[in-house]
C-alpha cells in the first residue's frame, strides 16, 4: 500500500504558487477549482467527496427557526437587540451569547435575528464533524488546528510534530495535517502583503522538509499538497439595506443571511422573493447564483437559500453578518474567477491534470488508501 502524506493549507491561491519554489516543482500541479462557498464545504468535499446537497449543509448557518438554539430566549432577543445601536455593547452581548456554547460563534449576526438561524455546517476538520471521511481511515493520523494551542506558532508547532512522527516512528502510516495561518493572514493583511509572502516561504519550508522526510521513509509514498480555495484582495464595498426596503426580517415575511461575499434570502412568499430579487439584481457587484449553476455545483436545496447571491471578485458586503468592517483579503467569490482557485499538487507524475475539482483530489487520496 503506498503511504500518503497530505499537507492541507487553507486558502493558498494557485497564482501564488511561484512564491513557493519547492512546492512549485511537484510533478503534478493542478488548479483546484472550488465550488461557490466557504472553507466549511470546500474542505469537507476534499475528504468526503460529497457536495453540499449530499452532505446536508451549505455554509455554517441556515434558516431554521424551529431548530435554532436561540428560540429558547426568543422573547429576550429584541431587548438584547437594543445593543445593536452601539457596537461595543453589541460585541459584549455577542460574547455573552457565545459563552453559552450553543454555537461556535454568533459573529456579527444581528441579535434579534438569531432565533431564525441554526448553525448546521461543520468542516471535516472541526471537532463537531460527525460524518464519514477519509480522515477516519484506521491507518491515518490527522493533525488538526484544534489539537494545538491557538497562537501565531501553531503551524510551526504542528509542522514540527508531524516531522518528529515521520522521523521517529518505524511506520508513521498515512498522515494529514492542516495549516491555517496563511488564510488568516490573507484576511487581515492581504494576499501578497509582506507578512503573507513570509508565510508562503515558511509553508514552502514545511512542505520541503516533510516531503523529504516522508519520501526518505517511504520511497514509494505519495505526497499531496492541497488547498480548498484561493483568495483575493477587497477593493470595493457593497452596502445593502434590505430592512429599509422590505421591512425587518421575520418568520412571517422573509429572512436573509449576509456573509462577506455571499447573501442568502428565504421567504414563503413568491411575490416578495420576486421583489427582493429585482432589487438585488440591480446592485452593482452582486450576481445571482443561477439555478443551472446551483445544480452543477450540488447546492440546490431550499435550506441553502431561496435566493443566493455572490459578490464579484474584489467586492465585499460591508457590513455583513461576517463582520462590521471590510476584510483585506476574501474568498467565496464565484469559482469562474481564477483568483479563487486553490492548489492540488502531487509527487506522482500523472495524478492530476491542469485543472481539477475537489472530487478528483478525493478520488486520488481514496484510491491510495484503498489499494
Ligand atoms: Zn478564510
């Protein structure tokens, strides 16, 4: 059985590969074309081979007033919602609500709307993920972000732990590790910023040292380097005011969830959805996710949104439930933008062509684990 080492790096765009000279020489080098959406689905597809329709969630949150954990304090939310008027007070209420541990984080969701939503999506790498994945393979050891202290040293510490395992054990088996520092850095410092470029160099060193050690131990082994999506810098902000046009969201009329580059709307009323889509269709920098595209990417259920919109490359919804301020770098734009393409590399000569989807990575890893 060929042993595999999978180095997963969150959010490395294919177009930044030249900043990683060692990784750029892998025998197979493909653009990883993601689906529309965030890491929670893009990562999960790589290791489960399942689309959002198949896995049962798209994005972390969905409209589900019956299952929302906040329905228990629904009567209290309008009062707590007064804090929305002053950001420091709002932050404080969010922090208190997060401490209840009903969800991982309430982010910037307006407090009165919380009882309409439920957090249903967990990435394959998250502690709460409870479905089958390739990480369950009996001979696989996974090194995940939450196994380590959350600080600036985390990737370095994880790299060292994996290197020690490879060097010290007679048979370290199959290994997957996930490095997340570069995604965080691109959100807050920007793609191709100075600290970002330094992290590319660090990640390239991790890849080189781990690959050399692994292939020294298993000359027939395979090393994969894969990222879930790309990233680009934000230049334009889009402000929406659905409340001013359509009134406050409620379970009787409509609900919306906005997060950085994505906007979803739900309503039982066809005429109201038509009105809302007419407004949104007219907003510069915002595009409707078409039914054909939704079918092709496996994002068709109503739970994912009656209407789904995404922002053009370099555009972000500000403010949104993702946060009150713009990010420097973002992802979640349509995969037809080349900036959103991740990487999929292998030391195997013919493993990948020029362009692959998450399913092709899944198939390659699954095949190595089975044989
Ligand atoms: Zn990210």
